[in-house]
C-alpha cells in the first residue's frame, strides 16, 4: 500500500511526457475496503482488499476486461451493524477468505481523449471462498444437500456491477475510484437450503486503482510513429551484359517533432503553442476543442456539456440571472421571479392554471373574510398573474344552503369581491378579475353535516389563458 502511494505521488509531480496517442490496452492494480452484507449475525467487518485488472478498449467508449481480487474479512460479535471497520482478536469468530475472478463490460460517458471520465459496468464471474476458524484457520464444517458433513467452502457464480471515475495524470497512467456491488447468486453451493439462507448475498467494495496504458492503436489523440528511414527500390539499368538489379536507396526521414506535446506533430499543428494541460483535448489540427461551442476550450471548461446557445462565465459554466434553472441565452423570460415554476423556455409555467383553484376558506356562517392560510395561496397566484398579463380570471363565490337563496347570493358575491380586492392589492390588474356570486349552487359536499357545509362555503378561481 505504501509503495503504491509513493508511485502515485511521483507521477503527480512528474513532468508529463510527450503524447503517445491512443492505447488499446491497460492494466492496473487496486486496493480498498470490502465487506459482506446480508446473512445472519455476527456481522462481517470492513477489511482491506486488493486486486488487479486488464482491459481492452472497444469501439464507442466500451471496454472489456477481466479482474482478480482477494480479501480476508472477519466477523465480530461486538459489531452492531454491517459497516464496522476492523475487528479485535477477542471478538473474532470466523474468517471469510475469498478470491474473485470476473469478466466485465464497461461504458465510459466521456470519449477516450477526455482527461476525466465516469462510467458504469456489469459482468459476472466466480468467487472461490471458504469460511474458517479465525484463530486456527481451519475450514469450518457445514451440512450438505444430502445431510452429510462437508467443508464450508464453495465456488460460487457472482454477478457484478460497478460505478467508477478515473483521471489521467500522465499520458500512460490513470488514477481511479470504483464502487462494486457483487451479488452472490448461490449457483454452485451444495449446502442444506436452511444453511444457504443464512449466508451473505452481497459483497460491497470501494477501491482506488492505478492503471497503466499500453499498446498503440488507431484511436483518437495520436498518430502512428514514423520509421527512421524510408527505403525506395529503384531499378538501375547497365549497358553491359549483366542483368539489371534493383538498387536500394536509403532516404533519411526527419523524426516527427511535437513541441507543445499535444499529440499532433508540428508539421500539421495549426496551434503549435497549445498549453500542456490541453493534452488529449485537441482536434486533428492540434487546436483545443470546444465541444459545447461556448467559447471556453474543454481543457479550461468546468462544464463542458452545456446546451448550445447558453451564456457562460469564465469557467465555462452557464449563468442564470433569475435562478430559474434555464441558463441565460436560452431564457425567453430572463427576469422571472425566484421560486416560480417555469417551462423549458424559462417563462412562467401556466399549466398550473389549466384547472380551477378551489379556495376552501374557513368561513364562519355568514362571513366573507379571508383566513391567513388562503392569503398565502393567493400570494402565489398573484405573482403568477402579474407575470402573465394575458390571463383573465373568473372568481366564483359559493355558499351552503343555510339561509335564504337571496341572502346567500349576496353573501357569495361579497366573498368573490373580497378575493378580487386582495389580488388587486397584491398588484393584479382589476380589469382582468371578474367576481361572480353563485350562491347556493354546485355543491361539492352534503349540506346535512357541518363538514359538508364548510366545504360548500368556498371560492373557485377559473383561469382563461388568451
């Protein structure tokens, strides 16, 4: 572990070598922590694991690889959960020794030329494991499928999934961090079913890795190295009786130089002074690429996948003056009020007005005053109506059936008027608001109960979008 840390530090502070192009293969070492989940107590603790892997790069950001890992973890009678780090000799009972051999398929979200990349993968393999006494390392015994006594060991088929990120620190080296979730399928076990049900089903692992890339290919980011000389066979004819023989002429070829180390030889580099940190992020002419066309080259762009047309800051990230989630440059309403829902164009989302809004105002019988909770709702509606001048609103007031129809008609009109006046005070144009007293109409609950009559004493807002 200490040796790996020293190697990583040396690479981080080393001066990068000249670009060496696309590498078809990679091999790496990894180390980290792992544990088993599920099963029955005592729980296994989190212990060290290490391994190695070999990858070959396929087309379209896919990679195929094989991996090997080894670990030894212990159970701990003092552990009260499945994520305790380490165990004490006094509380250990069993050890789980495992060797995993797997094949996996990975997909990386960024192209090969990117310095940083994230991705995910899946695969399968076998896990060869045994459970031993923690003190004597003697393999424990179990009950077999036919009731016989067998060793508590197996070769089990596993399914694996992986999430990872990696960063290129050198033309040939990458650092990475991976999260594995391996499912132990039970295929290959030959124990009694009751015993198998008590075994752990998941192995979780977090590992850091150092990867070395090799094997030149035809992929992006490099060119095939030229030969030091070129041989031309030229016929030379003589005048005597000898049969003419081809003569070998050797023409020296100048080595292809790359002054800025961007992977493009000087003779075809249109940007010969590209900074070294742009390595892997230049086009075929040696100029820094700008995938999202925001004016900030990818090697300086903290947000390299912006929507086309978005305005960005000096770091390549989109600006959003009104904080509505739609970047400036794509925002048709750049001064939207904070907190209001907007559509994909950055304008007020009027879909909330497609259905009537029912205000269940807690009116006392014969009252038309608005309660505090309803005022909070009207505050939000007023903000939308102010920003949407093309919306006309009909305010319908309703009552229960207590009292005369004529009196209830007048009461419902007062309730509608009071809601209109509140919206006007909040800044909504009075000419866009039409209060209507409906009286005893359109009951939404029974008037035979107190709760039903309370629901019928209400105001409904109906919106007409022009």
